[in-house]
């Protein structure tokens, strides 16, 4: 049986769970009330931080899921995403409109990456 390593265990979640050479990063959000672009930048910076903590980086992302609070957020979120994503190694990605769990959060990004 393969061990599971957890980084930054909190009451309800671990920021990263690692199993069988894959890092599963929890959903990252920006700061509530900021623009969708700034929330996306902050969320992606957090993704970078947790990938580094797991010993990997955005070039090894296998899959990303992006949730936005409103359909109108797709274009500005994608502008920031396209500046950030490793153009040589874009991951498989899904995106959808999902109501935020808490008021003011307009984007959440979840990734898995090879280590």
C-alpha cells in the first residue's frame, strides 16, 4: 500500500495531498471583493506555492478545474490564466459556473500535478 502525504493539514482539508507521485492541491481562491483578474492572480500564486511545497511546478499540472461565480468572468479569468499557464505544457482543464461557497469569492482553481 502506498503512503499518503499531507501538507498543511487543517480542520476540513489538507492544502496538498500526495499519493503515488501525484500532488492534489485543494481549491485556491483569491481575496473576496477584488476583481476577477486579481482573484485569479492570487489563486494562481497560491497554486504555485503549494505545488512548490509538494516538489513540483505548473509545468507538471495534469488537470485543472476552474470554477467562476458568473459566466461574465470567463474572459477576464482566461486572460490571467493564459499569462500564467506554461504554454509548452498546458494541462487538461475544465471550467464551469458554480455559485461561490462564500460571498465575494468569484474564482476557485483546483489542480493535480505529477511530482
